[in-house]
C-alpha cells in the first residue's frame, strides 16, 4: 500500500469516471483499470455496482481476515439495499463499507476515504504483527521445549538414586518443569489462535496457593482468600495472572512484602504493602514493555491484562489500605447457587 493510497475507480460512465479521477488525483494515486481489482480502496458508482458485485464478493471471500474497503457512490434517486452494509449470512464481511452521496463533495469524500485507508493500513500492520508473533512463538516454544524434555528425562533417570528424604525436592522440580511446559503450549496456542478460555469452577484459595508455590520470596507473606470462594475461569490463565501479580509485588515492594488476596462482590483483589503505583502511571503499567524503574521486563502486567480481557473481566489499579498497590478484577462469574 502506497503512502497516498491507491483508489481504483469501478465506474463505467466515461465522463463520471474522468471527473472522479481528476478530483481524487490531488490527494491519491488513482487507477481506472477495471479488469483486476488491485486498488487499496475500490470506489464504485451505483449504476456500475451490479456489474462488479460478483468480483467484489469473491475479493471479500478470498481474504476474510484482511480489509479491502469498498465505497459506493449513490445518487439520490437510487434505492440502497441495506444488506450491502451488513455482515453477510455466511459471516463474511459486508460488500460495501461506506456510502457517499452524489453529487460528491470533495471534503466529505476525502475524509471518508482517508478514514478507510487508515483502517486498511492498521489491518495490514496487524496481519504483519500476527505473522511475526506466530514465527516468534514457534521459535521460542521449539527452543524451550527441547531442553525441557531433556531436563524431564534426566529427572526420571535421577529419581531412583534420590533418597526418600530428598524426594519432595525432586517432586517440586518436576512440577515446575510441567508448569513450564504448560506455559509453552499456552503461548503457542495464543499466538496461533488468539487468547481463548476453557472455563471451569475453581476454588480460589487453591489457585492462589498454586501460584504462590512458585514465588521465590521466603520472607514474603500471603494472606489467602476465603476457602469457600469459587469462581468460573480458565485455570491456566487465572493461575498465570496470580503468578505475575505476585511476582510484580515482590519485584516492586521487596522480598518481605505482604500480599493480601481477597474476595469482592463481583471479583477478587490482590493488594500489597509496598510503595504503590502513582495514579499517573496506573494506565501505563498495563502496557507491554512498561517496567517503570523496577528493571523488569514489562511483560508481567501485560500478561495479566490479556488474561483478564480474554474472560471479559475488568482490571482496575487503586491504592491498598497499607498504601501499596491494589489490583481489582471485577466481572468474575461465580457458580449458579440454584443449580
């Protein structure tokens, strides 16, 4: 896609086509070729639309995940079929993305076309990003999975020679390797299919304890939630969210931090007694790569935000009673008590 954007005119009337081309050439690259649909944006008038409809439909069907905008120029006396602007019955994209009334006003036309071309560029950037993400995930998971399998194999060989007193330590290592393998599989699935959730009823305290068990901070303290609290969530994503929130607290509040996990009417909270997060930074900390002054990767809270978003929940950052950070996750589903 060129910086100016290529507008392709599908207009059969020579006079109208020449007038539109002259109007558009001040801002865009213009082609009047009507044999192949190659433009970044297709501009078609109402009298010519029926001739190109099948080819536009084929174009939309061939690239359902991309965005090739189609703008219809409509005369006042022409009846507009509203279905052209609606998602099709088979789930396909609408055949027409915008309608401009004739006689065409240059300011209005340029504004509509520019907005659509910006959207097209965003789609192209997103497609390129997704391709890079899948390639990156495949390389990372391949490079991680191989040493993981080696470590698990050596662990199996080592097990018979370990004394009963040390067997518990071996089990902790095995559980950690299993958890790493699960994370690798999840990352690859997310990169290829997007973040999805497989929800079930979970005892909140059990998930919190599992997440806490992998945190290397022996001087830190955890206040657990009510043991009867049950939520409906994806177990892997919820576990990952808690792990990253706990690590974030230890990283920014210190190894002796006290973390309190509690239940809200519509969710849960995770609070600490650290220095807290400045109100002006509370939106920024959820962005990928933002690490403040802590020297971290900036990925932990982004992972939390993605897990929350995948469930349709909301994540809010406030101040805890102790003056530290408090993360509230709301909109969490609970089991139906009447079942």
